C-alpha cells in the first residue's frame, strides 16, 4: 500500500513540468497552482482523522486509494490551467486521506510488532516513486506520451489495492477515545514543525527538481527527471536500513545526521553549476532526509496525553502545510531571485531540524 501511494505522488511530480510547458507558465504562476494540491491535503486532515477513528484505517485507505487511482490520469489531460488547478486540489485532498490512513495503519503494525518498522514501510513508498520515475523516463525516451504512462500507473495502483483486505481491520486500531477534536500539544507542535520542514524539502525535490535541472542547468527533459529518480533512490536506500540504524545508534542521532547531509546536498545543487552535480545533490538530500519523516510519524503515534487519531493527523497536517507553503514560496522566490535562491531557503529551514532531534527520542 505504501508503494501504491508512491506511484501516485511520482506521477504528480512528473506531471508538473509537462503542465508548465503545455500552459506556458512562469515559476510564480506555477507555484500558485501547486498551492491547490497542498491546500486540498491540509483542509481534509481533520476529516481524515475522524474517518480513521470511525471506520478504521483499512477502510479509509481502501476508499481513498480507489478514488486516487481513478482520478490520477485526469491530471495529465486537463485542457486549461484552471481545470488543472481544480483537479490538483481534489487529488491533493484524496491523497491526504490516503496518507493519513497509511500512517495510521503503519503505526498499528509497528505497535503490534514491538519494534521500529516505519522506515521500512516508507522504503516501499520510495520504491514506488522510484519505479514510476524510471519507467516514465524510459517511456519518454521511447516516445510514449506521459498521459499513457499515467494511465498505466493508475491501473497498477488499482491492482495493488485489491490486496487491502490483508491489512489489519478496525479491531486492531487504537480505541478512538476522547473528544472528536483536540488542539495539538507542545510535543505534537515540535514534531509538526519537523514534519513541515521535511515535507517542504520533499516537495522541493518532487515539484522542482526536474524543473531546476531542465531550465537552470539545461539538461534534456528525459535526463532531468533523473534528479527526482536520484532523490527517490537515495531515500529508498536510507529507509531500507533506517529502522536497524535507528535502533542501534538512536533516533535523535539519525535525525541530526540526516538533516546535516540534506543541507550538504542542497549546497551541491545550488553552488555547483553542472546538471549531473545537481542530480548527485538531490540524491544526497534524499539520503539525508529519508528517515526523518518515518521517525517523526512513529513518534507522533506515541505522543503523551493525546490520542493517536488526533496526534498523527495533526503532525501530518502540519507536514502538508509545508507541501502547501513550499511550492508557493519556492515559486515566488524563484520568480524574483532565481530557483537556486529558493532552494537555499529550504536548505536553511532543514538546518533547524538538526536542533530539534530530541523530539523523536
């Protein structure tokens, strides 16, 4: 199921530069359009938490996954910027429900197993994004339209969704006790800030890596997609070993080292004016930040004095606020100062996470 979600977000990422070219958008306008996707996700999070509490994470995941898969191909077929914006808003909302349901189901399995597993689950998410990124690059080189690739990806998502019955049902979810709404406490806000920064970082790679390498470094479009592929490969590598490393060296250590490596990757992207150096830099960003979000989500399910079905959506919701603010901020800064300066702002925010690492301990 995590791989299925990775399929969906990867097609979203690859659709962005095609929309920019097809509609003739500048960076500022594109950033405002991308705002719609994040806004849809942020607005739906309170409802997503209630849906998980009422029907269980498995049922919510099944419904959101089905709707997301059916909607995905339409993103590549929108005839106008306005309709593309509307579709992006709806897709962001559906994907938000899917994401909350996945994190809740992952937290249940991790709790029942008695050991860290969230990085491993997110490794499958990264594997999904990687598979679609590489397949899309190959299809583009063969001259196959991106819309056809999106349709094939949607079919794969729906095929994987037939296995949802194997997940843990509502009886295994934590009891939905307490009020229907709860304000985030201090621990949740700190975790949310870390999630906000990392989602903004991931959003920068997802939405802007291909655009940066294509338009700022002059790489061909088919090669420019390898920036996101490098990000996804490195993130996958980090997450495959993340649980074992965190149990051995400590979760706070992993978070500090990861944030420092991510800043180093952004420095390489911004200051070395060669396309393949940018590909390597995006890979370092993925390697560094790959385990931070899983550790934050795992910690969110253990927040004291707050029910998991409130804490997890709150943390993920603040993270999606980073996805929401990121495209707009990057687009507007890029419009006035250049895309490199905009990525520098993201790197500076990522540096803050270094000093908040104890939040996941």
